C-alpha cells in the first residue's frame, strides 16, 4: 500500500515568524505520524528557519520551485544544492502557476526534475489540464504529454522517488473541485501511463496526489479512491486548523 502524502503549498504567503509558528504548532499536534507523510512548502525566505523548526519532527519541509542549474548567473533563482543545504526534503515542480505565469514548459520541468533527483530531493511533479482543455475533451492527451515529456530521460529506478500531483487548473483557487469520480478517473489514467513508460512495480509505488480546492470536508471522500494517495493543498493549507483537519483524514 502506498503511504499517503499530504502537502501544503503556501505560495507567496507568510513571513518567517508566521511560518515558524505554524510549523511548530503543526509538529506539536502530530508528534509521530506512523501512517502518512506531511509536507509544508513555505516561501524561500522562511525555508531554512522552517526546516530548523521541524528538525526531529514528523513533518518535512518543501520548496515551491528550483532552477535546473547548480549555480550561475541566474538572478533571483534557487538551485537544488542550495535547497538541500537549507534542510529541504521535497520540492514542488511544474505547478500550474509556474507553467502559466512564469513560462515553465514540459522541457524546463524535466530539467528541474532531474536536478532535484541529483541532490536527493523528492519532487512533487504537478500536471493538469485547463478548463478549455477539459471542455475540448483533451484531458488525457494533455496529461500523457506532460508525463512523457516531463519524465523524459529519467531512469525507471528513479520513478519511485517521485510523487505526482494531479491539479486540474480549473479547480485551483476557484472553490471548484473535481468530483471524486473525475479525480479517480484521471489518477487511474496517470498510473496506467506510468506503467506503460516504466516498470509496473515501480509505477505502483508512486503516490499520486490530488490538488484543487482540497478542504477538510472533501479530503475523506477523495482519499477513499483507489488511486488517490494524498493531497496538494493550497488555501486550506494556510490555516492551522483547516490543515490539521486535512492531515487527520480518515479513509476507513
């Protein structure tokens, strides 16, 4: 059975003090997580402080992005070795906002994935379709293209080091959520594509998260689906009570 992963993406929110306070509060509420992994992704300014606050806890720090080069004249960018040095364990790659607002192509996403893996960072690789693409019945074509091009030249032995996150762009920050049937259908398709591209046993170990207006009142129904193994949480991940309720989900 795949160990569930619940990740909060804070985007451009929270100061260092606010981030550390949240991290300590969350770690105090969950001193020992035996059956699920929990990740929080603060802004870069707070990442090192949050990693220090979480040291020895059951919660892991994540970055929201990285550059594919180790160093160089890339003003404003952060590299994989810098993230690893800060205490980061995970990194979100290919989020829809990075794709739509900052021009991250599938090729760039692929380079970022390979950079993360070189430094033993666990990527949360995001894929998903827009509303126009869904309405044009292109969901599966878009997902398959993002998977194939994003995972290009990544060895099968590295696939189980990834987590995938399906985030229908039309459901991010809109209050809309894909039905459990819609989400499961796409998650099952993702698993099948992974199996086709790589070894079945390796593909079977990859957690596939759902991201798109995840809240305490829908996490349970999402997590009972056979191919939904966790959640990438946006707005609800900024509030300690809401996120703690999501972390406590019960899918029995």
